[in-house]
């Protein structure tokens, strides 16, 4: 490239290097590929291969994320976890240190320069540098092909894109951080605790509340408790116990799809990870989001460390219980700790003076949940109601009598009457009818 063409490349490199707080915006694959591309354009390459390879890596990185360069930068800025975005969650902009605000303002000016570097500009630079007859394909996406965003994020971006000076968005951006958080909690709604850290779930279960019928009283109680949590009032820990296949887990997971846009987050914790519960709670304490810690199929063995950890979270200790966290657990057992007849104290036992007290503590552990919802076995009427509801949602065009007859035969031959069996039957029937025409 000639000197006049290199000047804008050098300018962009300086802007990227000047970032004080938002460096991590450029730390993922598209950002690194962009910096490598600028660096490649700075050096003379007689064959032009390094230019083309660097450009290809940049386009591939953006295509793999299904984002344009501009979309990618805005997403990273909105979700970036840095000293400014973290402190903005807890303080108004006017209360933040002036130097921190000034650093954020400078970074937004630098990032605006990177944002205004279009794919067409870079394609032209590659054409000139490699002396190509035709410019490389310009990577871009139409607005309706971009990643899905929340209504609040769409509103912020719409305001942002109308500004000629990005520093004017600073107050709105700080308000967004305070209301919706940053980092992984702004990027994902569902998480799994794995290997001592939270891992975002890109494709959470799409189950929706409107798909669930039966057990209306239990559903309304859980919804009401969840709305208490979202409104900032003390909410109760909940145990959902009862027969298998009655929709306990589906009901909890459906809450995320109902209230995710109201800042609800769901963290799934496996039984083997329950010992980490106090650490998980401390990580999310005081964040603007509301959290449901979801424990599926809960039960304990004798002297289980997980029992002690969950007891601390349910009952608390010297540390105050956070108002933005509740535990929703499902179980097929009313008494969560396995008990054997040998465990029951007898007059001849001399191991423990107050053995009955110990046994009662085990048996009453489920009472430590503030709200217990019982799911009785599904009777035939409820089972057929669920089947018809799911069949209507699946647009299955068969007489109701035929559907019911087939559903009863399916329950007899398979797993008995339950909401899970109804779902399996309707899924099979829909596929069967589609294939048979």
C-alpha cells in the first residue's frame, strides 16, 4: 500500500491501542482477526497473500458469529465487563469517579472510529494492496439477519446509531448496565455450574408456560412466587415434588421463557455440584438480575456434603440472604434424605443419646423450603386433557376420539399416564402423520 493508503490503517491501529477500559471488546476471534488484518496491511507483501489470508480470517470470524462488524462491536460494548460497566451497575453516572467516566468516554470515541470502518472500506484496501482486478466479497448482513436482541437492547442501539458523537450515549449505556448487567449475565439467560464456573447455555429449553396444562394450582403458586422475586420482594425457596413425568422440571424451565426479558436468569446446578452452592450465591449477590438456582431430581445420601451446603443456602448463616436469589428444586421424594430402617433408633442403641432428633432433622429437611408444591400422579382425565392441548398446538387434524384412543393405547404400552408420556405420544403422532402424509 502507498503512504496515503496506509494512513487510515495506522489511525485505526492507534485507536485500538488507545483503549483504556474496553480492551476486551477486541479480544475475541473477530477483534483479533481485525487487528491482524490491520497489521498485515502495514507490511509490504509482493504476492499479496498475507492480505488475502488476513481478510479471509476476519470474514470467517464474523460469519461464524452471524454478525456484521458493526453488529459485533455494539454487542461487545454492551456486554463488556470492565471497571466502568461494573461500577455503573451500582452507582449513577454522576457518582462515578471522574477519571473513570473520562476513560470510558475516550474509549467510546476510539471505538466509534473502528465502527465506522466498513467492510467495503477494508475490501477496497485489500484490492489495492494485493493489486486485484476485483475487490474481495464484502461481508455484511441485513438487519433482519442479525442476532436476536432484547427489546431494551434494540432501543439502546436505535438511540446509539442516531448519534454523531458516541460520547453522548454514555449516560444511556450506564443506565443499561445498571438495569441489565454486563458480561455473561447480559449475554445469556440460562447457565450451568460446571467445573467451578458458570457456563452460558446458548440454546435453553424452549418450553413455554402456555404449553403446560394440568396442575394449575401448583403453576399459579410458582408463578406468583417468581413475580415476588422479580418485583424485589422476599420470595420463598420452592420444592416441587411428586410423581415422575408430571412436568415439575418443565414448569421451572418455562419460567425463563416467560420472564427472561424481565431480567430473570436460571442457573442449573447438578447434585454433584451442590457443595458449591454458597460460592454460587456469593457470585451473584447484588447483581441487577434475579436468579433461580434450579436443582433437578434432588435427593441426598447419608452425610452428604451437598446436604449441608444446601441447608446453609436455605436457612442462611451470619451472611444475610440475598434478595435476588431463590432455589427451586424438584424431587420424586417427599423426604429428600434416604432413610433405612436400620437408621431408626432403638432402645438398645447406645451410639447417640438423641438419635430421634437426628432422624427428625433428616425427615424435616424438605420443610426448610418455604413453599412445597405437590404433583400427584396424573389421572386419565388430566392425561387426556394434556394430550388434546398438545395436539391442538401441534395442529394435528384428527378426530378427538381417535386421538384419545391412541393416547390411551400409548400410555398402556409405554410409560403410563403422565405429562411426559403425553408429550412423547404427540411428538410421535405428529411425525408419523407428517411422514405418512
